[in-house]
């Protein structure tokens, strides 16, 4: 499945929940398309690829659609992640409230300093880095947020891959790349480079000022 | 200029600085292309669009190239930004060291609570939100990082636009959109939705497990 399709499905999923909360029971491809900003044909094609079939009279039952998407997106399974590196950014993410509303739970932090975070402030346990492999295996962790210093990123990425982590949200400026072996295991990496994002905004503004846009 | 081209130019720029620090004086389009992961033809086309001309013997003088890109990217001007909302994420970004190495300076924070950040820990002044317009104008701020609660995002976005801010790095889950008027002023918005990024990693893993990828 293409990344664009995953983003569209995420949108349909959120829209469906909103429609359901408004009391609707049925939805048509063109309504979903309008709300998601795509053509109805795209919606029908996406659902057909996912083997989701509409009703004979046209449209889809919202409850059935949500149940199908729950399964496709894995919303029926626990979505648990760990944070590796509990410094400034990692520490802020440990206390971030936006995850819970999306059904994501941060179950542990890992850091060289397990006292990096005030216990009263931070309800998530922090373990020493030596216990990384143990925690990943014991808690069956699939996804890690990487917020360690630049020079430790590659090494910890390898260790996490070997321990069984397959999804990474990488906040370090290092562009992590799965090795040939890891590619076969479908390692998924999303990079969030905050400084680069900010830099590009400055560039775009400058270029727009020089009428090059 | 297309967003992809800006990303490529950022890459060339970083590679050129690395080559210069290694003592190189000249570079060829195919070297730059290899390092940036694009074809040499793309490099030549990018530079030709930017009116950067190579040497007769082929290749480019690294110093001249850096000077041209400095001007195109606005690196010769101060790159100053403010952080609006100094809570968990905003507070972490105020102390983030990755900006300085990219020549970006966070000059002020704004929050309803100006004591949100321990003065010893945080060397950047925090002003009350009522002074937003004043600070933007006095410091001639073009770029803002938005790390406020969801419900305050739209309102503060409007106020910042009206005060003259034209570039936004938006960490709130609200998808900010420039109004018709603001589009004419070339408002640039980059959204970083951390929960959505993490959610999509879970989806991709689940879909890959179900052999749908």
C-alpha cells in the first residue's frame, strides 16, 4: 500500500468517527471524498483495493466500515511504543497528552540516567539503556521514538532493530536507513528533523521574497 | 521554486560545506549528485534555473557556489524565530541545541505564564501573550513555532499573520490554512503532527503484517 493511501485511509477513519458521533448510519463515497478532499472515484478504488464492499443500494454502513478499517489499521491491537532518550524532546514527549487520544500508549522510557525525569511529573517508568533488549522483548515493543543525541543514534537504531523493533519515529538529525537485511523485515522509519523544517521555512520565505517562487 | 528543489538545494548546501571542510576547492555535478542521491542532470538543471554557471573546464568553484546559495537561501540574513506556547514541547524547543548549528536563533518565547520556564535553565526571555504583536514588530519576526494547546491555535495563527509573521512551524494537531488574503502574502506553513506520524507507523506495520504492502 502506498503512503498516500495510508494517509487517505487515516482521514476516512477520522471522518467516519465524526459522522458516527453525529448520528449518521450510512455514508456515500462522494460524501467521504468531499470531506477528505479527494474524488469519489478515489474513495471507491481505495475501498475496493481493501476488499471493502458497499451496499447494493449504494453507500456504506458506517459501523461496518469502521470495523473493517479498525482491522486494517490494527486499531484492534494495543498501540504501544517506547521512548529512547528522555532528555529535552524525549522528556516532553513522555508527558505529551496528544498520544492517548489517538489510542497510543508510551509504556517505557530508556535513558543512561533513569532519574532524568521527576517521578511526580512523569508517570512512565524510565529504565537504564542496558535493559533495552530486555524491555523490548518483555513488553513485545514494535515501535520506538528515538530522541537520543546525534552520535548515539545509529548504534541504538541497530540495537533496537536486532531486539525486534520495526517502526521508528526518528527525531535525531541522522537519516537512519535500514540495511538490506532489515529492509526484508519491513523496517519503517519516519524522520522528524525539526531544525531542517525550520531552515526550509526560512529558505522558502527568502526565495519567495526574491520572486523565485 | 518547487518544494523538492528546496530540499535538494538544502542537501547540496550541506554537502558543499562538508567538502570545503575537507579542503576541496572544486566540485563536479556528478559528485554532488552522488552525494545528494540524484542524477547529475538534475544538479545541472537546478543550478541553471538558479542562474549559477559552472566553469569553462567543467565543475563549480565551491566557494562561489556556497556564496550563491547563501544568497538564494537567505543565509546572509539573520534567521530569527519566536516560540509561541512554552509548555512541554515549546519549552523543550527553547532549550534545543540543534537550531544554533543551523544558524537559527530563537529570540523570544510567548506564553500566558511567563514563569513557565526556570530562568536558570532557559536563557531566552518569555513575554506574556498580550505583547505578541509588539514583539513581532519590534524584533521584525518572520517565523514562529506554534506549540500552543489545540483550542488556541487558530486564534494565535490569525494574530501572528496580522502582526506580520509569514512562516509557521505548526506542532498543534490543527491543520492551519492560510486565508485567501494570506495566500497572496505567501504564508508558508509546515505541519509537524507527532501523534499522526506515530499512528501512521503503527498502520504501516499492521498493513505490512497483513501482506497488504
